[in-house]
């Protein structure tokens, strides 16, 4: 039953549902899609935003890099709880180290970078980098995390509704699979909306469904709470290792005993975990085996799947162990499928640890969520996911514009613009061109704000939001068509300037990054150039557009001209 | 490289499917196409798609292979869609180029 009380068939009601749920959350979903799509390359964005790292050219072997890393860690990380070494690879030009001190929990940040060629430490500027865009895409900003997740989660749910109702509404999408009729106003926008939706339909379904799964503990905690006490217990029990051999069972029992002892200490101390661990007995020192030769033999076993990281627990003590992790997975159906090997770091004996067993539901969860996060996938699949995300972003943008275009005739008949229509127009501009401008401004701020400034990363984020707000004000103040044109021009100029900005503010110039094969840096600049060209193209397309040929006896529409944008 | 080959195959298969759709036949061909030929185009299109899916699964495993396959189909469809919009008469030439590119990549990957 509709709010306005009219009768309707199922397809019409779906159409109504599709139009209004999508409009209501379209702008938010556009922002989520755009920042989420960029997050497929959040490493690369962070690298670009730390231009100090660009000097590190990855030409040395992993053995050489490991030697550098161990040299540094043995000097400065002697008493650490654990070391994590990430090699320079196709996504990262420098060696990245994490040192966890006793009593420290798992945390982000605190990375130490070493030049892959010389092994010297590189002090990179403080920035949230791509992590900000990544976080924004599922928990927004400036509000409690839970709220942001709820809001994005509801939007995701409605996106799922929009996809299903969209398939029913535009039932001709499969019949019209390849159909695009350009320069026909509303028809063209509908075609573009349908084409971007249907070509990447498997992607849209995957990304939305897995988005919901990733937040399932928030939306449907009841089963987990009833059966497992709380959500954390659920995931812990789900991924509980199960021993397959007597040796594994022995190790597992040993580990459990140790954990229980640690917990006991923590309880008796009555304080936080950190204090408890400081009271832990100091382990006797012991020399470790030659990790370089060990890594060499591990790498030989893995062939063309390079070691991505090495983790050393309790380094240089009698309890030291070392774990090697590969880069890529062989299947997306198993959480444990990224090859990894663990050794006793003193004796060099392999440690055969028990692993969680797989099940059908876990396999499905792993498949869609790993695709969502592009975890363990190679660069080909990562690019395909990124480009599919671009199609999704375009689908939402074209849908939003379609809403306006569809109502232009009505508005003209009316003779004035209703307030609601104007709001949609303004918000469309703010989202569709304003957000890319804000992203570009974020990258600009990264390079313009002095690198040594303390607390500079909140400043970068402030620039992002202030510029976005300015785009909103600009769109509200200016008339519809000039607002589109000016923001498109600004976006084009900003993105085309980014490679130059990179060059003049200490980054690796585009030709040099290509020459050195640093594609994680070069592709950022190249994508910015392509985006700039797309904005220029849209600008000229809109500039030339003078409204549709008049069919009825109406005046030509001067104001309705964003249709070819 | 394998992805580009898959993309070439997707272009050929989807073009064939488009040739089988009465809607596009007027744009692509100068003379009318018989129902029998339309059916042939459809069968060829679907079989090539299926074969490429099997090849992708064989080479990279079901999960990764099919994910890549779907991704390549997406952008193959995009290419065919744009081609049908702006240069429908050049579809055959484009297919010859795609097939040649596929052959070239195949030789390169076999060396």
C-alpha cells in the first residue's frame, strides 16, 4: 500500500521502493562506494601520501632486506615482545617493521620504514593516508564508531533492497543487456544506470551482501549472545584450532595452559592486561637460527608466491618462534589458505600448529568477505574489483542524476522549482563532484601541510571536510548548470595537478617511478590523470549541451542541461 | 596476461551473443539474419563463455578463477556495449582484433 493511497502492481511498487530508498540514501551510498573503491588501493594511497618512502627503490633481494631488518631490530628492538617484518613488494616500496613492546596490545601505527636499497631508516610524515578513506567507508567520521557502522549498515541493507527491487523494476535489463542510447536525455541516463548495474551485477551483489555479513555481529547479535555469551566468544569459538595429530594436540594443550596462567596472573594483579604482562618472568636469552637461510628455504617451497611478512615472537629468547606468511592465497574458500609456516627460532624445527577446520558456512563467509576486502588476491583481481567499484559508483551517480532528469518536465510545467527538487539537485552536485574534489583536497593538504608538524593528520582530515562543505555551499549558492560546470572544472584541474604536486613536494616524479618500476606510486598519478581527463570530458560535454531538441511546444530548457554531464 | 586473454574471449563470446539478439542485428548486419543463424550465434556465445569459465577454474581454482572470470566478463560486456553503441558495423573487425590479440598473448605465455 502506498502512502498516497493509489493502487499499483508489484512492479510499480518495486519501482516506487527503488526510487525512494535509493534517493534517500543515494548520496551516502555514493560516498561509501567511492571511498570504498579507493580503499582497494589504500596501501598505495598511503604510500603516495608518505613521499619520504618514494626514495626507496625495491631492487634488493628479500634476503638482503631481511638482513637490513634484523640488523635494525637487533639494535633497537632487543627487548620486544614481537617483531613484524613486511618486505617491500609490488604494493609497498620500503621495508616496514612493527615492534611490539611487552605489555602493549595490538595497535595500529608505529610503523618503522627502512629503505629497501640501503637499509637506512626513513622517517615518514604522520598521516592517516588511505586508512582515513577506508575507515570513512564503513564508520564515517566524527561520531561514535557504532553509530557510523549502524548508519552505513542500514544504507547497505537498503542498497541490497535497491539491487533486488532494481532488477525487478528494470526487468528489461537482461533483454537490453548491451543497449545504450546516447544523447537522448532521460533514456540515456536510464541506459547508463542499467548498464553499469547489470554489467557488474555479480560485484554489486557480492559487495553489498558481504558488507552486511561484515557487520552481522552488529545487526543480529542475538544468536551469538545467546549461544556463546558474546560476539567475541562466537568468533573465537568459530576459529578455534582443532588438533589433527597428537603433536598438534600436545602443542595446543601447552598453549592453553600458558594462556590460562597468563590470565590468572592478570586476574590476581587486578589491573589491566598491560600491567600483568610486565610482571611476567624475564625469559633467558638464546641466539636464534639464521633467519635469512630459513626464509630462503621457505621461499623455495612457495615458488612464485613471495613471502609477504615475517613475524618473530619473543625474539632472542629461549621461547622465540618465527612465522612466515605468503602473499597470495590459492583459494578464497578457506581462511587458512594463505600459506604460512612456523618454526622454533632457536632450533629451527618446524612447529606444526593446529588450525581451525573449515565448514561450508565459513567458506561462504570467507569467499565474499575476502573478495570485499581484496585479501590475499593478486593485482589482477584487485584491479578488476577496483574497476567494478568504479562502475558501481557510476551506477549510483547516474541513478541520482536520473531522478532529477526524470522530473525536469514536471518542474517546467510547474513553472518554478519545488524546494525538494532543488535540494536533490544541490546534494547531487555536492556528492558527485564535491566528494572527488574533497578527496583531491585531502591529497593536496597532505603535501602542503608541513611534514614535521605535530598532529598533522587531523588537519588533513579537516581540510577534506571543509572543502566538501564549501562544495555544498557553492552548489547551493550557484545556479544548477554553472554549479556543475564550475565543480567539474575544479575537479579536473585538481586531479590533473596532482602528479605535478607530487613532483614538486618531494615525491617520485611520474617518469622516475615508471622507470624504477614503482607502480604503486606511478599508478596513483596515472589514475589521477585519467580522472582529470574524465572530468574535462564531462565538462566539455555539458558545456556543449544545449538541451534536448524540443518535441512539445515548449521553450528550450536552459536550466536542465546537466544531462550530458 | 591471463586476464587479458579472458577479456578477449569474453568480447568474442558476448559479441556472438549480441549477434544472436534480434534487437542488435539491424545495427550489426546489412542483411537480415535467419532464426537458425541467430540460434547458432547464441549457442556459440554461450559455449565459448562456458569453456572460458572451465579454463579459468582449471587454471586458478574455483573461487579465484570464477571471480576473475566474472570480472573479465563485466568489462568484456562494457566493451561490446560501447562498440554496439558507437560503431556497430565494426563489431566483426573488433572481434578479429580481439582474436588476434588472444592468439598473440597465448603464444607469448606459452614461450
